[in-house]
C-alpha cells in the first residue's frame, strides 16, 4: 500500500530483499527518502 501510487517504487521494491523493504518502511517516513534508500539498495546491495 505504501507504494501503490508510484510505479517506479513498486517495481524497485520487487527487486530488493523483503527484509530491506521492511527496514525502509519502518525507519523512513518520507517517500523521497524511501526512494533514495531503495535505489541505494539496488545499486549497492
């Protein structure tokens, strides 16, 4: 539900480990910050 309005984030979240996604959801409230951390996970693992 957190990413329902953002097609890029929905696709990106599908590519990262679920545990990373849960950490991001629990620790980061801003959509822009979540996008940054999701991209960082995709880039750096």
